[in-house]
C-alpha cells in the first residue's frame, strides 16, 4: 500500500498534464478553423484613407498582391526573465505558437525545467505551467480579468506578426497620435483594445505599446498599465515583412520596465496557405 499511494499520485499528475496538452492541441486546431479562408490580395488602395504613418506601415509590411491571411504559426527561441527588473533571471526558451488575432492564440513554451502554455479563445483563456512536466506551478484560467489581459496580448502581437489583422474595417479604426505614432483600435465582441505603433521613415514598426489590463505591478492589482516592446530584424515571409526579434514586457516607458520576453523567430508559417 505504501508503494501504491505514491504511484497513484504520480499517475494522476501525469494524466493531469496530458489533459492540459490535449486542451492545447484542441484549441490550436480550433483556432486554425476559426481563421477561415485566405482573403483577397492586398492593394495599397485599401489604406488610402489612413494617416500617412499607417499607410507606410502597411506598404512596408505587406507587398502588393499578397494574399491576406489571418493566422500565423511561429517557432521561436530566446530568453524569458523569470525574476525581476533588478534580478531578471533570464533562462533559455523555446516556443511555438499559433496566432489568430483577435480571436485567440496558443503559445507553448519550455524554459529550463518549466513547460506549459498561455492561451486565449473567444470562450476562455489560461496560463498553465509545470515543473519537470509533472508538478503544477501556475494554473490560472476562466476569469474575466485573465481573459481581458490575454485579449490585450493577442491584439498586440497581431499588430506585428499578422499586420493584415489591422486593415481598416468595421472592427478596426485608426488615428494619428504623434508625428510617427499611430493608434489602431480593435473591437471584437464585447472587447476593445487600442494599440500604439511607432513607425520608422521606411515603414517599419519599431515599437508597440498598449494599455493592458494586468496585475503585474507592485500592488498586484488588476488595472490598465503600459505593456509592449521593441521590434527589429525584419525578414520577408511570403510577401510579409515581419520582425524576427522582439523584446517586451510590462510598464514600458517607465522606470519599472522589465523586458521579460526576448524572442528570435526561427520559422513562420501561414496555415491558411497549406490547408
């Protein structure tokens, strides 16, 4: 009996971990379906009514005649800061992700002995990470605060990895907020999110900032606060110019900014073009 009890506990944890993986895979496949078919080809005329920096952004990001996609799958390496701004504790990271803004994402990552995922769909959201694939470390899901925060992330990442998600329409509007800064407002169901992009003279987006609903602050209280990062090392993928180096984190633009996320893209695929 003394042996059976620990064995049963380990088997229970393994089943729990397997269940998480099944949920991630199901959400990934569902988001692929939600992406739908590819859209029409991009033409600069689609952006002629936008502020000039926004037109530059689209003309740099999407070549004329490129099929408009709404989903991307990304492989990345890099570092995650598991500590604080003063003691960041950067650890090597490998991750892969499906991003279908503004509908959702699944980000599966491993850093050291820690593995797990972040995810959001229209119905739910989660953060679940494990130690040695056996012991649960972080489990948050299903709360309104978490879903609102995750929506900020999916729209923010869509701004630079799925630029077609910000083409003007009923659910996306644009305005100028500075000489080279433009703001896109995305509406999806009951959610909305504004995204500020700094656009370089050649059209590259070099900085992205949102006011994200987050409790990553000294008070551990959910509130809107700056979140975002810096974009560089652009490369072309099937008619899209996308950043392959991203550094970002909470409280960007303040003395407390901590770039806990540093990623280098190793591969990008457009699942709608292969289905």
